């Protein structure tokens, strides 16, 4: 049987949390339920699952790559333009320090941003089931489950006081 | 720090998207006037490029004048965004919410404007290409790759890229709001920008972590940028009075001083232009005023130390620069005006709570700081270069020409214009941040007092 999404629209955080409780009682796995809001709510406000992520790895990878790029860029350009100034060595560390530092930070920040996009599962090319009222303060409870369970989901939504129920 | 009423999501959307979904009557006339100012500046730059830098007051030895002064000034303004946004985000200060986006965007546009100044200053802007692309010795050009001036573009480009990403990442949830409130082409554009954002728990968690993580990463870059700008001076062997060891922190604190003042003034203007009284409240301007007293006093300490330590060594070059600043007309006048406008007038005004909450007085104080901070950069650069020391035949003075005045004036029009155009297509107050503040806000009774209680975001 195919899995299909079903969306309940709620006008308050409490009723959305009640819907979450109802879905758990109906045996819907936590991983199949998403709460869609227009602002961040405290973690666990809807009794939702914890979301593990690996974002903290990205800045370290980026910093390493940025530092390497900075060292290569500065050392190779110094060797490529061998002008002796003030009797100082051609390959000199002090002029490299700032550029290497900036390279490290730039790498860390670029990779962090890539990490945010990747870990947020963006960009989402195919629009899923959604309701525009969510950005007007309504809360969407999106359940992606077997069609056979849709009647139980609808019952849970109804009991919690959904203002609308949408199917794909 | 929780004044004002709790607003519904619809009210927040309506108020904060008004600048995008409707054009105020004053909008296009103001944009036209600013555009005309920029047109005049473009003509002035065209004439300068055609005739050469001779049309300016720059000479030998005063090779850095208004353009470089203005470059340092706008770099300074750009420090406000990250200072406010990142530090307050890390400190989880509730009152940051409406101020962060405007501050970050001011960072972007002032950085872009700052970057234009050295290009204009070259007099032959296309020669920038010689630095960007490899140029071989066989053509008689001997680029010095190890010059400290290379540090500047690397730091500024890092800061600009980071700040842009910082703004864009925080804009994604607001793009989704715009996607849901527009139709036609605008809807399609905002849909692409929103990248399919739906606001699930995972996306919000990463958005919050991202704010903290990027703040922590961008703060060291923010410190590096203006300290590197100070080393543009500190590393210049030719001018001995620029070698003070306090230059880096002195420049950074000065930048924060002028930048935060500029943000406070920009917020007051936005409140007035778009009627955002419920969002940019007196408590926010009051908090910025209190912060500025601390920053201004820290900056004043560095100013005094820079002068004292400079003179303590009794080196002839240093003493000559101080003599120029303190006794030669018109520099002595500019110096007195600089100290009064940067510290004594604004701090005196900020000491009173009632005056910090008076938006006219706060505007006056913030403008005063920025007049003073512009003069500060001028007084570091020009008296150091006019070279009243050693050999009289290299003495010179600096009289800026009308071209320089026009070009400098136009940079203020440019930043204002870019801010206005930004506000026309993107929200200048972060919607989700304001909504989150309202979700987390409640009041508790302690004894006979009702006080705000806020759940701090994770």
C-alpha cells in the first residue's frame, strides 16, 4: 500500500499538541509526523521527536579546507612573483598569516551554510502537502503514512479540533 | 525589557510586509532624489577618471585623503551589524529581535560602499584588473604579493561573504511567508528563494543552531576586519605616527561606536518611515543608548592612550603630528569638534533615561557620533601625511576639491538607497524572530509585581 501525506491544520499550539498525542495513541510512528509552524517553538512543545543533526562537523571540515587553500594560495603566489623586498625571504610566513586566517574562517562559514542547507533537507524541489495559513499562525500536522491509517489520522485530527484536513 | 503588546501573527505579517506589498507615497520620490545624487556623483567620477586624480586635492605627500577616510568610515559602520546581531544572539538578549536584520543589512551595504572607495581612489579603476588577474613581470609591472594591502581585500571579502550568507540564511523562513502572501511573478521568485521551506521542527532547530554557530564564527572575522584596516596604517613604513600598538583595538572599538550609533539612527528612521512603533520600541533605542555609553567610554580610553603613548616616546615625527592636530588651523578646530561630537555631546545625552527614549535626541546623538567618527579617520590620515617634519620641501597641505565632496556625499545616498530598495523586496525586521519573541513571552506574578518571564530559546 502506498504512503500518502495528510495534513491537519490547527489554530493553536495546544490543539496541535493534542493531535500529536492522538496520533501516538493511534500507533502512528513518530518519524512519520511533522509539525509545520511559522516560528520556532521550544523543542518538544508538540511532543515531537528529537531531531539529531551533524551540523557541527561542517565548520571543522570547512576550516581545514580553507586553511589549506589559504596556505596554498599565499605560498604559491609568493613563489610565482619572486621579488626580493628589503632583503627578506621570498617565501615569508608573516604576510601569509592574515590571508590564511581569513581563508580558514571563510571556509568554516561557507561549509556551515552548506551544512545548514543540507541538514535542513533543502532545497526541496517538489512541493509537498502544505497550507498557506501556516505562515499566518496556524499549525500544520503533516503525517506521511500508509493510506490504510488515514482514517485513524483523521479521527485524531478531528478529536483535537483541526480547522481543516487536507490530502494530496 | 518587554514593553509593547503581544501581536497576532496576522498583525505581524500585515505590518512587517507592508513595506513590500505596498509602496508608501514618499518612496519613489525619495528614491528618485537619491538616484539623482548618485547620477551627479557618477558624472564627477567620470570627469575624475577622464582628467586624472589632479582634479582632487590629493598631492604628494598627501596621497590618501577623503576617499580613504570614507573607506575607513564605512568599514566602521559595517561593524554594527555583526556586533549587534551576533553578540546579542549569543547572549540570547531578547531585545535584539527587531534590530538584527536592519543591522546586518546595514553591514552589507556599508561594506559594499566601503569597497567602492579604494577603487575610486585609484583614479584608474580598470587597473584593479592588474591585481585581480596574474600580471607578469615581462610587462614591466612588479606586483608585491606580500604587501599588507593584500590583507584588506581578503578580510573584507570574507566579511562580506559571511555577512551576506548570515542575512540570507535568516531570510529563508521569511521568504516562505512572502511566498505564501504573494501571487504571480513575485510568488514564483519568493518560492525559489524559500527553497521549499515548510517550517518543520528539524528546519527550525537548524535555523536556531545556525544563528548561534554563524554568530560565533563571524565574530572573529568582524574583529579581524577593522584591525586589518588599522594595519593598512600600522604597516606603512613611511608614516611614523601610524605605528601605535593600540591601533587595532582602537579602530575596532571606534567602528563599533560609529556602527551601533548608525544602527540606532537607522532603526529610528525605519520606525518613522514604515510606522513600526509596535516593533522598534523605545525600549530598544534605550537599550542601544545604554550599550553606546559603554562602547563610547571604551573608545575614549583608547583615544587618550593613543595620544599619550604616542607623545610619551617624544619622537619628533609623532610630536609633529600631534602639534598639527592640536595647534594648526583648521586641524585644531576639527580635533575639538571631533572629541566633542564623538564623546561629550552624545554621552551626556545618553546618560538620561528620558533622553535615551526621546527619538529626536537619540537621532541627534547618533548623527553627532558619526560626524565625529568621520573626522577621527580624517585626523588620523591627513595630519600623518602632510609630513611637517624633516625636510621642508616635502611639506604639503590638503584641500579637498568639489569632486571629493560630491563623491563622499553620494556614498550616504547610496547606502540609504540600497536600504530602501532592500526594504521594498525583503523584510527589514525578521518576522519569525519577532513571532518567536511573542510565542515565548509571558508574565508571572512575583509578590505584588507582575514581571516579564521569557523562556530562552535553546
